[in-house]
C-alpha cells in the first residue's frame, strides 16, 4: 500500500506539476530521517502522516525546517491543533486525505484558518452516514454520472459502495465543511451501551510533556482504560500520573459520567514493551492492547465502581 501511495504522489507532483519527488528510506523511517531528507534534499513541501510532522514540530531544528517550506500536507489521520498552531502563521497547512484506491479527494479552496476542514467537490460522490452523536462515516457510493471521477469503482467494478472507516464531524458554522477525527476502529462500546470515540482524548493526552503515545480502550468494559507510553523511562509512574491526570480531568468534564476515565485505570508502558505502531507511525490499536492484555485485566480485576 505504501508503494502505491508513493507512486500516486510521484505521478501527481512530477508529471502534472513539474515537481521532483524526494523519498526517504525504504526501510524503517524515523523523524530524524524525515528531518534530514527535508533539510538535505532541498525540499519545498512535505506530504506525510501527522506522526512525523508532529515529531518534527516538537524540536527546534525540525520546526524551523517545517516553517521554511512552501506547503505542509498531512494525510492518513487528523493532526494535532497544537502542532498546527506552531505552523499556520508561517506555512500553509493543507489536508491531503484520500485512499490508495481512489487517490486524493477533490476538495474546494477554503480559508487558511480552517486548515483541518475539507469541503468536498460533488464529483467525489461522497456521502456521510451518521454513526453516533455528531460523528459520521465517509462513504463512497457509485453514481453513474460521476463514473469518470470515481476511480475506486473503476478498480472495484463489482462494488457499489466503499465504507472508508474514517470518522468525520461537520463544521459548527460552515455548511459542507468536514473534519476527520479518527477511525471507526477508535469507537469503544462499553458494557452499559454507552460509546466513546477515543481519537480526541488520545490526541490531547499525546501533547502532554514527555508522552510518546496514548491508547484509550475498554471494549465491553464498564469504564475506559488509558495506556500511556513515556519518552523517558527513567521517570517513575507517580510523576507521570501527576502530568497526565490534570489533562484527563479536563477531558472528563466534556464526557458523560458513564465513560469518564479513572485514575485507577491508567497504565504506563514499560521500556521493554512499547506501543505497537503501523507503517504510518500511528498507533496499532489491537496489537498494543494485546501486548498489555494481562496488565489491563489486572487493573479491571481490582477496580471498584
């Protein structure tokens, strides 16, 4: 999949726009390698999962390099507003959302301050199907009059729709503007039937000083658990909890009583078992939970409602 995405980008920016595509290592990619590729490759723009942009923006040299680009495109997941705040005054920040099969979505021009919102062109054939509260799933549906533009159905001729699994919310004041907030995989359904979309909480906690990654889960449990990876393993868990707990308390204010996070269900990873990551550098949810299945069950066994 990564090779297909890379080829799509290479075709678009080289053949159609006369640019030069610069690629990093074909193996494991680190934020430092991305930074050096931008620096020594004399790059004018970056198209990357938010993981690498956020990592670069957290360091002095990386932030300087990003601010010196002509464009910063993020794709594959939502980007932290904290990171965008560091970049938007200096460089246009653009969403580059799409799928491997259909390419990048066709979007309309928008206000730079609405950097995280998309206004889709009708030629996409996109519909938003309600999931829960203000959240919707983006669904591609076949429309004969749009056959020229719906590449997905040219590849998958046997299908009439594609459920992307991407979760979106609509702009509060601008009709037709949508923001991606996560994946349907991020939706936790608790034993009492209440639901929690974990993406926003994970993003907010991920901005805490020293935090390297966060997973919120608890499928079919009474309450959510919080699994936190720290950058410096030399810090004790009590100190770590002192950092994240005030943020959790603030997040809890916007949540229903039934889905609020509890101090007793916060677990910190060990140096030997880091959170699992996918090819984009994002959280591999099922693999991460499997790594800590025993520890998580132990938390629930002693937790009192």
